[in-house]
C-alpha cells in the first residue's frame, strides 16, 4: 500500500482541522505508521477543541487518510484509539 505524503496532504481538499490532525499524527507515528494519542492529548498539543478534533478524525477516516481502531484495556474499558496513516 502506498503511503500518503505530506505534500499530498497540503495539496488535498481536506479542511484545515483535518490537515492539522493528520500532521500531528504523522509526526508521532512509529515505523509502522501508527500512533495512539488520546483525543485530550491531541486537543492539548494542537490547541483545538474536542469536537473539532473528533470531526477532523472522522474527515480523515472518511477520506481514506487514516484508519482508526478502538483499543480496550484488560478490564474492557476503552483505551485511546490506534491511528494508522494510510
């Protein structure tokens, strides 16, 4: 699978919020192109509201720029999501 580049994101029709969140995830991704920051961490680091970050993540998933997987703790409580850059 071909990896989307930073240049493609800048030239895309994504909203400013989606670009900011994609760039944030890109900077924090490991060699498997994945990371798992919480919504609260993303909000705090890039100074966007919780609802704005959630909309941006939804935009990125719908546009095919990232995959989002729910993660759960051993006690079945939800943990932060796993984001994988496409």
